[in-house]
């Protein structure tokens, strides 16, 4: 059904609620990726909240390894969000 | 294309077999359920759609298929900025952001039009929405694409 009869102030409240819900979900969705002796933890905002580098990591290879690890984390984080959204969508107004 | 009887298990199975289809299937399911979602859920899923947009380029066509706002948002100032600064990659991302922004603004504009209230002020509201959402989209995409 359409929501054409909802007053605009109610619609604004609904939008604010929606954005708050999005923000909360993004902040609480945490993804950790470990590869090449580097561990990265991010939220879906996206915000990097932790980076751990193993003692064996060479300083000359660190930038590329860190870049790869971060990119993988962002990719997994996005996929995680989409999967969670798919579940929620499936449960909405069945 | 997805079908209405598809379950979340089907979606997840396909996601494991072909991750690049995950975003597309999500958008297809969203388009099927769009009319039944309450306003706050439309905002929620539209924002998630921004993440989808930066992940899979082909979702753009699906976005365009079910959003109904005509082309007024092409004058989006943020999109223009990124076009000037970032070339084709930025243009693509900005356009996806615009498409997603149109979805969020769709109900707002539709109500205004139905009430005969399509004034320049309302068009500016639309542009504002699109600017914000495009900025969010490009910000997220930048993290994914910068190498």
C-alpha cells in the first residue's frame, strides 16, 4: 500500500527514524579480517577501529598488505550489510 | 531476475556461489517489496542501497527500473563537483548516488506533486537530499576503490 495520506511531519519523523536506524546498524556491524599477518577491524560506517600488525611484517611490504587487508575488510563489511538487509527485507510485511 | 517466491536461503546460497550477484538480488527483492514498506524502512533500505550501488555497477539499471522520479536531479551539484574532479569513475559513482537519492526522495516528491505543490523550494529539497546521499555514496565508494 502507498503512504500518500501520511502528513509530511510524520514522514519527516519516519525519515529521521530511518536514518537513525541506519546509523546504528552501520556502527554496530563489525567486521574483522586477518590476512598476511595483519588484522583489521572496521565498522560498516566505515570506520577503522583496530589494526594489528604481526612482528614478521616487513616495513617495505606493509603498505600494500595493509591496503589489501583494508580493502578486503570493506568488501566483506558491505556484503555483510547487504546480507543482513536481505534478511530484514524478507521478514518485512511477509 | 529474481522471483517473488525466492527465500533468503536462496539469496544466501547464490551469494556464496556468485557474490557479485548479491547486490543485484537485494535490489530486485527491494523493488518487489518497495510499496509495502513503511517510510522509515524505505529510508533504511535506500541507505543500504547506496552501499549496494558502490559494490555492483549493474544495480544501477535495476535502480533506474523501479524508481519513478523524472530527470530533475541531473543538476545535482555534488555530482557535478565529482564529475569535474574525478573523471569517469567519480561520475559513475555520483550517478549511482543520484539514483539512490531519487528513491529516498521519491515519496516526498510524489506527495508534493499530487498535492500540486511542485515549487522551486521543493525541487531544492530534492537536490539537497541527493547531494547528501551522493556524498555518502561517494565517501563509501572511495574507501572501496582507492588503491
